């Protein structure tokens, strides 16, 4: 079970900004890799901007770890494995964050290529 890296406290009213809550979680994965989980809660009220910024910083840390792990390999465990499949559930949200300009995969070519390989699979297309 991923442990939250950052959660937005409900009672924190400083630096409020109406937006989506972004909660990132990370757990250790295969050989010091990172398992990334991105959850979003659409909320009615304002959310602390500093909380969103902190969550995005944690996302960048997780992306750097994945980038390093994927250096010279197509998949996290050298061949398609449950580790890759577990991450694939986050791709839709990660693409949304990229489209909004909250993150960029340009800095992570190994991650981008890995995501494209998984997204091209018929099983991924059928699941999405």
C-alpha cells in the first residue's frame, strides 16, 4: 500500500487557491525503483497552493527515480512485469497533468518512452 508523501490538511486555510487536490504517494519498488501513485480529489472549496506545489515536487522526485530505473531498459524489471502494470493505472492522470502544464515528461525521456510502450499495448487500450 503506498504511503502518502503529502496530504492536504483540511483545516489549513493559509495560501488557499481553488483547484484540484493532488496527492502523490510513493512506495519502494523493484530494486530501489519507485512506485508512483497519483490521486486527485475534486473539491468544492479552496485548496492550499503550497500543498499542491509540495505534491508536484514529490511527483518530480518519483519521476526522476523512474527515469533512472528505466535507463537502458524497456521495463522496470527488464521485461514486462507486474511492476509496470501497477504503474500504468497512473498514466491517464499523469498525461492530464502534463497537458495542463503541471509537469513535463520532456525531462524524462525514459519514462515517456516506457509509458508509450505500455499505452501501445492492446491490453492497456482495452482497459482504458
